[in-house]
């Protein structure tokens, strides 16, 4: 039955979420039109290649393009379903910026037809799905939208937040439960029918506001828990206690499961989404805001530790291990490690040897005299201070004997945990 309804799906925004989603749906034999504002992204995809890094995505896109099921374009065209997967960053004052959603929706509005389903996948502040319905209605007065006519609307609108973990996107797109919030129950049911084509786990329906809040809650929950671990690490430093041993011991309790401290929280999600809750309920979201502050203060803490240590040396030679925002990926976006490296360079704390096995060239902001991108082996040979900033597996494999004689600031606890 679904094939009759969803012959053609359009995915707006071909980034880390949109492209994998488009390719997975195309792999189920449905025609998919990907739309993006970047000509480079469109051209790359139409050649069967990818412009982002994610395991197994290249093969999936290549096969979808070769079989003619996936095609990318700059201008939207008519389809049965439109899935919006564009970024929702925040502005300087931690205010959510939904302008990419507004632009995407206004771009598809002219090609909408009665019976279409529009799904918002981007993580969004509560109320955005309803706003989307309003934006479309401003352009298409000839169509009725759910905020105007409820179940009798011509267009169905739903929110189904993505919840996949970078590095495991293809797998999690299929295996994660999906929360699907409709502006009406029929909107949710219709969206559920689409997701059931490729999701093997449960598709659970609710209203759009609850779905919006569910996604923000998941990432805030993680942020608050990481903040707890980070605060513990700062307290333990003051009290001269090994935080890694402490956490290991506390986690032996059957109902305690403390996460890992680190040099801060990076990526595009965990450090952003809690602010959407704070913005909606500034007086009430006290714990969520404080967690953000604790996590955002952690890079400065690591930097100060390094300063204290570097002062002891005439010629400090510092290895910074890892730039990616988390283990075993090449993604440097919003990485606390990059921020720390920048400060180390700006403040001229010493000669800097950066080790990031997943890149071949340092980002422009880290290129300077006295800074080089080197192999792990070379750094271990040359430096007297080591700071661990990312817990890449290769770093964990370093033999303890090699680390003797070095001053170590193990912000990731990679050599302390076992
Ligand atoms: N981190 C720690 N200590 C920990 C765990 C993580 O310091 O114990 C740090 C990481 O190093 C990284 C940051 O937190 O800098 C975020 O990493 P992450 O692995 O927690 O999450 P993301 O940003 O890669 O993906 C999250 C996921 N959300 C949850 O796990 C609740 C993912 O499922 C979401 O789909 C994604 O955000 C998103 O797109 O919203």
C-alpha cells in the first residue's frame, strides 16, 4: 500500500542526516530527489560520490545513484513527501536559528500538491513544526494546512527528529526507534507509514510539540550527565583524587552509571540543543543551563592545567592528541580540542605537535610557526608534555613504557581507565 502513496520522496538538505536518509530510502526502491543549496554537494552526489565522511555512506549513495533511484538538484520539484533535514544552529546569544528551516519550507511551498506530507527532521525548538505549517500557508493560500483545518487539511505536517550517532548513522537510521509527532493524529499516522518502509525498530506516534521536546530532552539528558562527570573531575582535581578510579568505583553501584569526563562537549548536537530548552523556558531550565556552563568551562580548565605544567619547562614541547570532537571520527566541527589547540598556539605555550590520525592537513586556524601535524610515534619521541584531547583507539594502544618521563594531562582518561 505504501508504494502507491510514496512513489517519490524529496529530501531537503543533503548533509549528515539528509544524505544518509535519502540513500536509505532510495535503497528501498523509492525514487528520491535530494535538494541542496550547495552546487558542489549536488554535483558530487550526482557522480555517485559523497561530500561528507560517514562509514558505508559512499557505497550506499553510489548504488542509489547508479540504479537511478537517487538524484540531487538545487531546485525542488514535486514529490509525495518532503523531508526537511537542514541545520538548526544557534545565534551568538544562544538563541535558536530556524532560518534554514524557514528558507527550505518557503522553497518547497510552490511545488506542494494536495495530499503531500511534509516532515521536519531537523532538531528544532518546541513549536517549529506548527510554524512550518504557517510559513507554507502564507505562500499557498490555495491549500489548507493542519494548523488551519486539522484532520481535513490538504497537506500533512509532522516532526520526526533524527537521533543517529555520527559514525553509526547508516546502522542507527534503521535500528533506532523513531518518535513521530504529527500536527494531527492523521499527520503522524501518515509519517509513520513512511518510516516503516526503512525503520526496523518501533515508530511511536505522538504530537509534534512532544516530539520536538523529546529530541531536545535526549540530548540535554546526555549533556547534564556529562556535566556531572566533568564537574566531578574538577572537584577531584582540587581534592587530589583520581576521578577515573572514583567513577569506576561509584559505577559498581547497581544504580549508578557516571559518564566520562573530557575536555568539553563538542559536535553539533549535545552542545546546542539544551539551549533550545533554555530559550523556551529561561527561568525554569536552571539545571540544563548550568550543565551547559559546566561543560563549556572544561576547555579552559584543561588549558590552565597545561599552562601550569608548561611553566616548569624552559622549552615546552607539547603533544596534543586528537582534534576530533569524539573518538574514531574525523569530524572537527565544534570540537573543544580545536578550541584548546587554538589557545595553546595563541598563548605561545610552547612548540606544539598535533596528532590527529584522521586528517592530512591542519585546519587553517591551527596553522602557525611552531605547530606541526605529526604521527603519534613522532610526537611521543619529541615532546615532554602530552595532553589527550580525543580518545581515539590508536591512542589507547600506546604502551605505558613509552609514556614514562613525560608529563601527562590525560583529559580523556585514556591511559587511566584500565
Ligand atoms: N562526551 C564526553 N563524555 C561522555 C560522552 C560524550 O565528554 O561520556 C563528549 C564527546 O566526546 C563529544 C560530545 O560529548 O565531544 C558529544 O558526543 P556524543 O557521543 O555524546 O554525541 P553526538 O553529538 O555524537 O550525538 C548525539 C547523540 N545523542 C545522544 O546520545 C542522546 C545522537 O544519538 C544524536 O542523534 C545526535 O547527538 C544528534 O544529532 O542530535
